[in-house]
């Protein structure tokens, strides 16, 4: 029985338009290093590894609410910390973009 949709996979995350260097990138709360973990290309972060965000289906959601099952699916989260007008800002859980069109995908849940 299929209780959830397959994870959405991507390597790109489009930066919000107000993000300017210098900025910090976090993947699942872990600091990432430009050049080793990702590169900046055409206004997007391009990661060396595949990222995924699982959309939880109704059956899985119901089983989690009832305490029957937990959520152990792949759900990568990319956050960017930067400064705007002297204030520290964080763009959290940025949408993943498909590799073919560069457009953000629905974050699914």
C-alpha cells in the first residue's frame, strides 16, 4: 500500500531576491561550505548531492497523527542566513527547484 508520495528530488535551491553576499547556508541545520558542498550559479545554490522533500500522503499523515507510524522520510531543509539593512535575516526551508527548469517546486507539507 502506498501511503505517501515519493520524495521530490533536486539539487538546486533558488535564492530569494534580497539575499546578497556574504551569506551562510545550512542544510538540515548543518553549515555548508561553498565550493565543497554547493556552488552559487544564476541566483541559485547548486548542491553537490541530491536533495529531497517528501510529501506526506493522507494515509501516512493519519498514521502519524494516530501514533501508529513516525515520519522517517527524506525531508531536506535549506536555510540561508544573511544581512539586510544591518539586520540578520534567515530565509528558512527554501523551496527545492527542479534541475531541468530552475523553478521552485511545491514544498509539500
